[in-house]
C-alpha cells in the first residue's frame, strides 16, 4: 500500500503508512526514500532531512552521492541555500563524474547571488560529452548569463540547448526572451517572428555524445532492430542498485516540481521523456532512472531477469504474517 500510494503521488497516505511499514522493515531503502520524498512534497523539510540522514547509514559510501544531493535539495527548498551547498560538494567529492551534482551546485550558487561561481560550475557542466543532461547544463548556464546581462552569450547557450533537444520548451522560451531584449536594447521594435522550429527532429532525440551536432538517435519503430541497453548502463545500475529498486512496473508519469524542468531521458536510448509519458523506473528528479516503453519492449530478457530476482517479502512468505502494507 505504501508503494501504491507513492506511485499515485498520494503524499499524505504515504507519510502515514511508511512509518508503520518501517517499524518491522527498518532497512527497506525504497520505502525510506519514498517517505522522504513525500515529506518534501508536504513541505516538511526538516523531517525529510532526518529521514535522508538515516538512509545514509544504510548505503555504502560510494553510493551516497544521490542522498547527499537530496539533502542539499531539502535545505535549498527550505530556504537555506548556504547550508545546501556543502551537501552538493560532498556529492561531487564522492562521485565527480555525475553531472547532476554540478547542476544542483550551480543552481544553489545562483540562488545565493554567486553568479560568477554559478557560471563557472555550469560552464564546467557543459563539457560533459556523454551526459543526457547536457541540454539542461547549457540552459542553466544561459540563465546565469542572462542574470548578468550578457544576453548574446545567453542566447548562444539557449540555442545549444535547443540543438540538443529541439523540444526543450524552457530553453525556447528563454531564447525568445533574450532575443526580444536584445532588439529593444538596440533601439529597435520587437516584431512577432516565427518561433524556433520545434518540429525539427520530431520523433528523434539528439545524441548527447556530440552535442547534437551530428548523429541522431532514432526512436524505435515497428520492424526496426531492437536497441539493447548499453553495457555501461547495466554496470552503473548494478553499482547503485538503490537507484533502480525492484519491482519494475509502469508508472503513471514523471513526477517533478515545475521549477525542475519538464523532461527527463530514457536511461538506455536517451530519448526525451516528458511529464506524463509512461515509463518504467524510479523517480529521483535529476537522478531519476527510467526506461521508455520501447526499451523495455526491446529488452524483455533483461527485464524478466530483474523481475524474477525480486525477493519475496516476509509478509508474503510467512504464514499468519501481517498484511503487506508496502504493496
């Protein structure tokens, strides 16, 4: 019942049932993270921080970077960005190759008015050649440059973000804004013009490997060659199993606050997944791990293997056990 409440985005129900489940299953990391996430949804930041801190003791050191990021987010949303910043830095120290931590840090610096530091952090983030977050890195850098009044440089960043993801609505809107502002700044009149061509690349997604300059990853079509989950993705999932807990099942759509962007990406094919699209996986905002239905379909043996390895809960295997409130 806890997991069902979480899937349905029922914060009050999750917060009520999770402590009851954890009384008899204190090491159920999935429920712990769900509990903390819904405390955040209810703006009970201090309690969410306590739950995340408790979770740290249940995770190996090299797997704590995601929890450090979540702790930073809690302090930031609570209105304490200065207390959030050290957590993002700890996440980077543990896992320096995870771009999400740099993006969190840059946003935190910007909210403190540290625009020069935020620029340096976001500019470094744009150098990740293989990350599916690179479009957002360019968008964030553009926002910081816009805040500094460097409109031409900001526009170039927004264009790069759109080049990577032609449907990136926030980047498109920001580009329209700075281009209009530049016209006014030059003493001209802003005339209605054609919006950026968001139809380019329809049905495709730019490869983050070359910044969208060349290769396109074409979405799966009927009769096309199946796209297998890359070996490096599988290795990462095995290294951090808490980010993709079993069971695998379809979710009703990506749950994210509006200020955190409107899309994520498939862990396998990097296709853009917009809010409300069906996916399989777990939501942790920028560190969400989700697969699109096409990749699930193209990798049936892999997903069956994971489902088959699901351990039987005590409540399902012991005669006379209490009802399974987590299911």
